[in-house]
């Protein structure tokens, strides 16, 4: 397997890149809230009768976080990933234990600055792609320093 043209951050110092970047790691002993999950589904088309009972409870941390020790949160900034459903001020759930493979959306430090982009490999060339046509691809070359911090698994998006 050829060497990847980037490093993967495997240490616990993910908060140390810059004092102005908002990166949040889950609490060591998170408080678990279990909220009601209704058995019926909500129609996004024509209205349907609502279910009158709760099927089970749902813990959002269990839903969003598979590996708490390897997970952190970061707030998105800018509009380069609108096509992927990532908007300014969304909270991204990032798993550092997942392998950054072609096609995944990753959080990375590019020349020391955090960015979120889709990692792609095309014709033996690696690149970072924005999900907004107004932003160019970033072709990964030897003169760029790229450290992948993790793979985005979920987006928390207010309406």
C-alpha cells in the first residue's frame, strides 16, 4: 500500500492547534440523557396519523458517538461545504479512530489551519474537495503540510 501524502493525528493534543479555534472533546464522564423516541415516523410528504405512544428512549450521545475516547466536536465556519449539508456554525462530530479514506469528509490541518473538506483520490492524486462549486479543489502536493485529525460522522445543524 503506498504511503499517504498526509499525516494522521493520533495523539490526544487535538485542542492545541490554535487558541482561537473552537474544538470540543466530550466530557470524560458524560451525563446521559435519555429522551423519548416515538414509535411512529413523521411524514415529510402527506400528513399521517400520529402514534400515541413512546416506543423507547434514545440517548443522543449513543446515537452520535460510537467511540467516545476518539471523538471530538468542532464548529464549522464558512460555506465551502454547503453541498454536503454543512453550514456555518454547525457542530461537526469527528471520530479520530476512523481511517481517512477517499470519499470521506475529514477535519484536517492544512499548513497549520483547520479545514473541513472531502478527501478524494483520483488517478493516483490526492485532493481536498469543497462541496461548493465556488471553491477550487486543493491538490495535495509535497509542499503542503496536511495532518488529518479525523473523519466527520455527523452534523448537528440548527433549523
